[in-house]
């Protein structure tokens, strides 16, 4: 299957690793509480297997970059049928 991408959208949802790292470091400096690496990986695994993940980066329900949002202690999964991050 050929995937087609919107150029405008991909510029905002495809975030290079170094930018993402900067975003996480900035959040850490601001004192944002974050989850453990194990919990982060568990959340990302749920997202990777979720049909609501778009572009491999973004949750279609809230537009969040999952590699950023999943690191936040207060981050939530907005799945309409219930959080897929329960226990993660
Ligand atoms: S619905 Fe939940 S599990 Fe699915 S991509 Fe969004 S945050 Fe991830």
C-alpha cells in the first residue's frame, strides 16, 4: 500500500530526534514530571500497535507527538474506547 502524506502536516508531525530530545530536555528543565524509561517504552509499544497512530509519530485523537506525550507523567491516551496506556 502506498502511503500519501500531506506536506504541510508532515512538516509538523515528523520531528527529528535532536529536536525531540531538545523538547524533552526543556520540559525536564521546567520541572515537568516524567515517567520511567520502562513505562515510557510500554506506552510507546501500545502506540506502535494502535491504528490511531498517524505518520508513526502522532495520535490522531489529540494530535500529540507520542514520543513526547508518552514521557509526561500526566500524559494520557485519549483513545475513545478507553486508555490503551492503562498499566503503562
Ligand atoms: S489512541 Fe492511545 S495508544 Fe493509540 S496512538 Fe493515541 S495515545 Fe497511542
